[in-house]
C-alpha cells in the first residue's frame, strides 16, 4: 500500500486500473498500489482526465463541481472576483465550488442580433469579447437606417450600437443631416430668342426625412441636382435675353417654388439657391459692350448740352444786366483788366502822349 496526503484547497480523484473510483478531500489516505491519484487545485478550473459524464455519476464529485454547458449558438462570460477571465464557447466546462473561487457566469445567445444580456460596454469592447460583437457609430450630425437581412428595421439616432456577430446580415445606411451645398455649374442654356448662356449656381439643402431619402429614393442628391437643372432651364428658356436681364431678380423665387414638391418627395429641405454668374458668348458680349458704350456716350452728350445751355443762359442774363447798368458794365470791364494785368510782368510803351492817356483811361478809375 502507499500513503497519499491531500492538502487544503486540494481534491484527489482515485482511479483503479484506469477506472474512476472515488473523490478524496483534505487528509491522509492509504491506497493500493494498483490505484492512482490525480490531485486537483480547487482554486483553478477543473479539467477532466476522462469523460466528464462518467465522473459526474459520483454524487460527491457532482456536488463539488459547477458544470457550465454552452450550446453552439451561445457563449458564456466567466467572471472571477468581478473581473472577466475568459469566454466559453460551445462545450461543457466544470469549475470547483468553494469559498475561494468567486465565480460568476453570464450566458449570451449570440444567434440573435440584439444584446439583451446585462453586459457593460467596457466588456463588449474587451479583446476577449470583441470577436463576437459588431458595432456601428452614428455621429451627432447623422441619422441612420438599420437593415436586417435586407429588410428595413428601424431609424438609428446618434449613438454607438452593438450587436452580436453571427450569420445575420446587418447593413446601416447613413445620411448627413447638416446643411450641405450642391454646385450647379456650367449649365449651357438657350434663351427664348436663342441666345446661348452659361450659368453657374448653387443650392443649399439638408436631409429632413431619412426614410424618404434612403428608402424611397436612390441617389437623392443626384435627383435633387437634376431637379434644379431642369427648373433653371425652364426659367431661362421661357424668357428672351433682354427680358431675362430685366427679371433676373425673380429667378431665385421661381426656382425654389419649382423644386419644392420634388425636394419634399426626396426627403430634403432646400434652404437657398443662388446664381454666381451668367457668362455670355463672345459675340453677344461684344454687342453688349457696344450698346453700353453708346448709352454712356449719349448720356455724356446730353449732359454736355445741358451744361452749354445753362452757360449760355447765364451769359444772356449777365448781358441784359450790364446793358441796363453802366456801373455794372464798368465793374465787369475792370475785372477783366485786372485779370489781364495779373498776367503782365512788364509794359513798354513808345509814342506820343496820347498813348499814355489811353492807358490811363484803361487802368485808372475815372472820378
């Protein structure tokens, strides 16, 4: 015979000729030489050396073990002292029951989509659990639609979403709900009188109904672009070139009204529209420049004629006043003499005394 000592926190399994016989707890035991002992540390998980079902036929051993069975569509999160230790996949597992091991197990059905088990976000992001989880983030400025196996499920507001990873297909369609701008550039359009114009514009919009935008329409942005393009062509094509220049302020209200119903059907709200520039072809531009020059020349000629008329009228009034008033005439004469004298630096005279008298009469006021 041989003696075997089982320490505290140990349990021994006795086999005779390879067949399980009994379980031994703490103490000293005598065994036959044809009996073998397998000692287990109860602070660690139990690993069966033979078929677990055979061992569990021993009531004492079955009561000492906690058996966890995990099916193919499940996982089990094993916690010890509140900390995640491992993830158990399909199979049967056994753990010792004792005051040392503070085990906790959370079983999760991963054949479904929603994570209904009491599992924190931190655990879902743990490297042990992450392979079994799929996550999607919807930003604060986004809305999303959830499709499960190709079928519409629900609208997802902003947030982080976690689902079990399995064979079920999940697709998330997102839409940016911020104000956006669409460029409508290089539009070659003929006016009613066949003048070719190139127009560059823009429009501002944002998604108002994500179900209409993503479920009921394909490429809603492209459809909105086409709606603006057609409305612009309708407006330009219905007016002659001169009429278009006169009514250019009405183009924005017309376009916004024209695409209102289309935008609503697309699930978007249009907040503004504008024309950056209207580019004329070369020949039309030359004609417009000539017309502008002619108009400016005519305005200049009209102004000159008005000034000449006013000047002539002023001279006529002055002449009438001078004709009726000798003193006024003499003052005017002296004004001109003064202007002449200012420009004369030196006067040389020759001749008889009559010339001196004439100059004296010119520059000296007669009393």
